């Protein structure tokens, strides 16, 4: 995935190709289909498949960083997207999570590493990395492969500390001055 609706890939002969799409939506939809095709062509899905849809800006997130995300989750059914089982996209509250804290499924912990603020990613998560044999009552059947589209809206880096002037300081940010943190600890941008 590249800016301005471009995607690049290598073919079987290591030849590099670029595709330009008419719109961001067309590029995103194509990227989702590529990820679904990867899933359907693998003999056994034993790890999380990740496909960036939009790259975002800034530092990639690591374990210990706090995020606020918008997401939609589908069941993977009939070799593609099945029914939506969870989403917060049209709700007022974003999901807050700290990567590596174990509060979300293992597939999210793994699949979101390296994402950037404003980035969107498509994740296909096998049962062992999701809810496994138990599933979730009335929502996720046992042994379900799950698909998520996640968007990182806000990031608070674990390495941030508060300077004497009250400004947010991060060892992993650019040299540009950071905005004053809002009351919830997330930077105001």
C-alpha cells in the first residue's frame, strides 16, 4: 500500500509492479480481497494475516503503547466476509487498549504491532489466536476464524513521560514539539 491510491507488489519472477486505483475505496477494497485470497490459498491458517489498507503517520506502535481504535469484526464464512459480530464504528466510544496487556485477543496484540496513527489494517485471525474452541456465547461460534478492520485513531506511546513544562515528551517522536496532553492522557491531536 502506497500513498495516492497506489499499491506495489512483486510477481513470481521478483519483478516489481505498481497499480494505481481510481479511488481510495477501490485501493482499500482490492487490498482486502488480496488478504482474503491469501487466507483461502493457505493450507492451514496458523498465524494472523495482516494487510495494511492505509499506512497512517508517525511512529509504529509497540507493546506497552496505548491506543484508541475503531473496528469492525466479521466471522470468516464461505471463504469470505460473513456476518458482522461486533463493531464500534458508528458509536461514540472508541476501544481503548494497551498493546501487550492481554486485554484483547492474541490476534489483535500481534496484528496491530507496527500500525501508525491514522492507519487502517485488515486482520484475518485463526481460532487459536481468537476465541478458540469456546467461542463467545450467541456471537462467535466455536473454532471461528475472525476478520477485523481496525483503524488507530489515537496513540499514547509507552515511552512518553511528562516534562517539567507539562508538555508530552517522547523518545520515539519527531523533533516537533508535542501538544499538551488532554485530561485522559492522549495527546490532543
